[in-house]
C-alpha cells in the first residue's frame, strides 16, 4: 500500500530544493485545475483529418501496457544510440515524448490499469509507439542485435503473463504520429485518483513556492 503522505512529503522536500518560484506557480495552477470541475466538453483526443502524412502505429492490448512500460526507457535509450537515426525513428521518438508528457509522465495512478481512467488512451499511444519504434530499430544494422534481444524479452514476458491478452475499449483503434491523443481533461476532476494527485501537486508546489520565498528573504 502506497503511503501518500510520505509521497507528498518527499515531493515537497524535492521541489523545495529544486524548483524555482515561477515553476512552482505553474504547478500550483495546474494542481488547482486538476482538483476543480471543468465546464468544458469531454473529449478523448485531438486527431487531425490527415491520417496519411504520419506513421501508422498498431495499438496494444490492455494487458500489454503493463509489459511495455517496463521496456519504454530501454527502447528510447537504444534509439538514442543511433548515429544517424532515420526519419521514421525520429518521428516515433518525438511522438513518444510528446504523448508521455501529455500523460503527465505516467504519474497518474491507474492510467495503465483502468480503462476508464482519463489518461488510459494516451498511455496506449506512447506505449504502442514504443513498440513501433522497437520494430523500426530491428531494421537498422547498428541497433538490430539489441533490438532483437529486447523483442525476445518482451515476447517471452507476454507469453508468460496471461494478463497481456486482456483488451479494453482503448485497445482497438490504431494511432498515427500526425495525431495527438489528449487525456479526457473534463473527466479528470471526477476521477478520485486524479483529484488525489492534484492535491499532492498543489500542496507540494505551494510548499516549494514558500520555501523559495523564504530563501530569497533570508
């Protein structure tokens, strides 16, 4: 069981030492946004009408998310080792980083396990893109050996884990690097885990801002 009080105190301490006042104000506003109700129309994604200019990305099953999240960093590290990465690899890397940021860097509890979570679809997006990037790396001479080894590890993990076969409502539609997948921001305020994180971010940011002011006055 996660002790959220300990988590909050840890974040407070880190932010108090690392974050500047301007960033703290931004996070305070963001925390308030998470914990307040939005009077906007709910939406899952912002998709461009052009579905041919980007790279098509096959989706993952609900259960495969739990396996791919273990290998996302290793895949990106391998991609960064390329001396002259191809256009497709760069596009996939950019898409992964963008979607990961939109998903708040995987910090939202339940974003992988709960298909009703406002951040579940964008989690599908950056993890499916990670798998697509690995497939591209297998076609490049300088990364093929390590990419093949990672693929074997992932395939074995999926065979050993029965949960990898589970699907959800976000498991079917493919993605495209030309299409940005946004969280369902209008639902965040009504998601208890999202509200909890909002309070943590707000409290941590307020503490960091106060600590920064005190240092400035000292």
